[in-house]
């Protein structure tokens, strides 16, 4: 039963770490450019040379 409490505690710490990383990335404007990558793939006019 004590292993269960250890696993629950570790899982809460890991989930908190992921939540903290997500909040940090939102505050640092990591998700601002929502259309940029989608538009770049549509208008990629470079010709790729065969190697």
C-alpha cells in the first residue's frame, strides 16, 4: 500500500511539472503564431533538388 502512495505522489509531481511548463510557455508567447506554419506550408515555392 505504501508503494501506491509513492506512485500517487510522484504522478502528482510530474503532472504539476507539465502544468508549470505549459503555463510558462503560454506566458512566454510560445503559442502566438497560430497560422504561420499552416500558411508557410501552403506557399512553399522552393524547388527541392534531387540528391
